[in-house]
C-alpha cells in the first residue's frame, strides 16, 4: 500500500510557510503522494449539490478562498524531493486543454517526473458558468476529448487533434513530460461513466470512500472492480495495470466506539485492519484527509500516521 495526504488550499494553514512545512514533513515521513483540490473560484450562490456531503452543502463555500491548484503544486515541487504531486482532482473542462497540457508538462519537468494527474468532470455548474467553460451538461464528453488531446500533445512529435471541442495542428509542443509515455492519470468519480473513463483513458481509478455520503464499503468496491475490469477488457487493456487510489478521511479516535465505528478511526490496529481490508479488494493507494486548521495538529497527525500505520503496513 502507498499513502498520501491532502494539502490545504484555503484556511489558516494555506499560507506559504505552513504549506512548505506540511509538504516537507510529508516528504521526509515517507508519504508517496500529496494532493490538492481544484476550485478556481467559489461563486457566492451555489445551488449545485456537493456529492460528498449528505445534505449536498459545500463546506468551504463561505470563505470564497482557494489557491489555484497547479500553481500551488508547482511551488511545492521546488521545495520537495521525492513525494509525488497530485492535482486531485483537476476539473478538466475548466482550462484550455493546450494550456493545461503545457502547465502539467512543465510541472512534470520541473519536479523531475513526480506528477500524477488526478482528473474529474466537476460538479459545480455555477463555477462552469463563471469561467465560461464548455457546457456543464457536456462535461463528460469534454473531459474525454481533452484527455485524448493531452496525450497527443505529450507523446507526438507532430501533435494534431480534430475534436468537437478543440482542434490543433502544425504546432510544436515542448518540453514533453519527463515520464513516458506521459504522467499517470487517475480518474476520479464513482459513477459508471467515471469507471469507464478510468478503464479506457486512465492509469488508475480514484474514488472517494469512508464518508457518510460515499461509504464505498468493500462489498460495493468489489462490484465496482468487476465493472472496471469489464470496461478495461472491452477497451483491450489489462485490468491489472489500472491502480485503484482511494481517498478517505482519517477520523478522530473518538468515533471508534461500539459497532458504529467508522472505518479509518480508532487505534493503530483498527486503522491498519481497515487498510488491509481495502488492500484485499484491490486498492493500491489510499490518500488520507488529515487536514486541520491547527498547524501543530496537522503535523502531529502526519507523524502519528507515519509511525503507527505506514511503519506497520
């Protein structure tokens, strides 16, 4: 099992000093991945339901604050050495595909091949409208097309693309990413189209689990893995080459009492057992949300996890 953690991109720890300390600490503790979410702006009114809370409310909406995801990761690339940099997820339709491909290739070169690209189609229609992005209703098709455009730009010496949403030809695109044929792509989302996208266009499937709105219990994950394998085989791909990188919270131990214990809460043995349960279903990476508004609490939880979980699994 490989492990990662969420980075803050809003709130009191989303400042250069704390971000640098968190990133360096994670690098030195042996985490393999650090991830950061993607909102270019937060509209003042949001009617779109957030898929990861039971009531559909978007918790950070009130502040309106968000660092731009790819800029933040590029900053942290320069002060870390080994940990991989993961936009998780980058909302693909938000950015011009040629520009996004260039930023991502630049990030991979400057980090000496440490980019893993998490992608998603997005959920907030109001943000699509504010950014003048392609139509929200067509975001899945746009994402599929842009991913194909990324691969063409990253791998071809004479990149040419003639899609419904974007076209290019007679251009040079350099530098290419360090990783060949291109940086790994993790496809986020739990829907059947997202699983299909991961099987056909990705190097990994990147769901969210262990939260009330998306429990993703091992039994459900097993069913999704069957779907993933079928889509991969239909696309002529080896299902064994597709990672499953799950995101989950690391809960406070107080939630571990009784039969209602949440997964990834409790003592080290309980958390390690949950990790093994998901590993047995085929999960190869788990990215934990260990963020806190308190800097010392964040770093203490990182150290606890490294000493008690990474060291024993």
